[in-house]
């Protein structure tokens, strides 16, 4: 059985695309996923499955949410192994004194990462941007709300990605380790 992380893009932000985490957990359990646990209220799910690839799981989850909850939401699913690689590849982690100012951009397939290089021209030092093997990383030293690069990453330039701050990524890792423990 493989442990996965599902990241729903753009839910429970403002008044649109509201999904109760209890409803999300029930829906995923109905699809046959086990040990379903959510983190925070922003669409972070850790679960186990023996079926399909991460991309197929993401497609299945998105279709089920659209059909049952009437919400169109892009979902990125990565394995626990992928998450460990993404965490290990973050060369900016030590530079970020405040983990809430370090964003990780997750994509479904690594082939989507080069498109995120469109963010690079918006990076203003002391900000730092890095394309990794499985994710992109943006350290917004002065804060995410002050960053044009951060705005681009969560906006149109980052359309194929979903972002989480470093603190959330580490919490997801802890949840995965607890589940796999």
C-alpha cells in the first residue's frame, strides 16, 4: 500500500470553492482510499491506496468532487516518496528563517516545471527562486503579499501548480511519517 499526498488548488480561499474537510474525507473514503487524513482547511490530504498512478488518482478525485460537490478543483497527487524528494531538494530551506515565507510549487508531472521559470523575472533580491527536479521553490524574504514573484506563482504563471508554504509541507511530511510509522 502506498501513501500519497493530495493537494487541492484554490479551495476554501475566500467565499468560493468551499469544501468541508469532513465531506472531503468521506468522499475519498467512498472512492476506496484508506487512512484518509486532512491537514488544515486548505485541501491537504494524506491517504493510502493500492490503485492507479498519482495522475490517475488526481483525475478520479477531481471528477468525484465535481460530480458530488459541484466544485471544479485541480488536484495534484504525489507519493510519499515524491514528497521526501521535494523536501530533500529544497536548497532554500536553510535561508528561510520564516517557513511561512518559503513557497513550494507542486506540479503533477516534472515536465510542467520549466513553465514556472516565467516567474524568475519577477524575483527581486533578497527573494530567491529555484526550479528543482520535482517542484519549484520561492523564498519571499519580505513576505508573500509583498512579492510580485509570489503573486505570479499563485496566479496565471503558476496555473499548472499548487503552492504550499514550507511550514505546511513539513506538517504534511510529519503526517506521512506518522501514517507510515
